[in-house]
């Protein structure tokens, strides 16, 4: 659940950090920009960059899940800080560190969307799309592809969801049941909705038949 006032304050704080980082980035002061992100991470999250960039997405999500609520605000801040670090590391030529941070950032953003639909302001939704493009040249971890599958269904991009579903099932046969449920949800859509999602009804029916045979 979102605490609205805190959520808005966090957005404003992140906007100020981003403005400072972009200014330093424009001046090619990348180390100073990373220091700014690290200082802000300590202030807002209680962890510096070494820990933030070392923990996996699953470990960070567990940290955000302590207590009786999922900390939406801190998850958003962690995702944004990691996105900034990924961009700065790319500018420094450290592609491995950039990719790692970008993947974790994307995973956290998708986690937010799965828990709090429509929680992200428009500019953050655009960041998610940019992150997808940034990491798309690499093979992504299976859990992240599962999140992307659900994200594309949520966005109404059913053809992209189906493509990822096929990849995931090749590696994780137990995901077939999730695929069947996906097609069953699509059966409830109108023909117009399916056409907008580039997955016409006949392909939905073909897909569910194929997966139901695999379940037998």
C-alpha cells in the first residue's frame, strides 16, 4: 500500500537527485555523479552504492518486504538509483557493471508494477521501456523474463508476452500452467482488444491447445 504523502516526497527527492546527476553527467564528472547517487542512497535507503549494486534483485525485494508492508517508496528509489548508476557506468565504459545495474533496476521497476498497478508516474513508465531496450541485447535471467511476460500482458502487448512465454516454457516446463491461464484470460478479451495486442483470437486458441496438450 502506498503512503501518498511519503510517495510524493520520494518522487520529488529523486527528481532533485536526478537533476544533480544529469548536470554532473553533462560536465563528464562521472565519479562525482556516482558519489551523489551513493550519498542519496545512504540518506534515502540506508545503504551505500557498494551494497546497493552488489545485492541481487531478489535480495533487495526481500529487504523491501520486511515488516507488514512492501516498501513501495524505497523500492522505487532503489530502482531509480540503480538506473542512474547503470547509465553512468556505461558512460565510463564499464559495460558489465552497467548491464548488471540496469537488469536489477528493471526487475525492481517491474516488481513495483506487479504489486501496485499504475503506481509509476509517466516518466518512470518511459524509463522502464528504455531499460528494456538497454538490456535487450543480452540473455536475461529467467525470473526477469517471467516478469516481462506479465508486464507485456499488463500493457496489452499480447504478442510480445506470448514470445517471452515460449522462451520461458522451453527452460521451465512448470510455467506451462501459467501459459494456459494467460490464454484463458485472453479468451475473455474482445476481438478488438486482441487485435490491438497483435494476437488474434485464432492464435490464442492455437496457443491454448498447444499448451493443454503439454499438460496431459
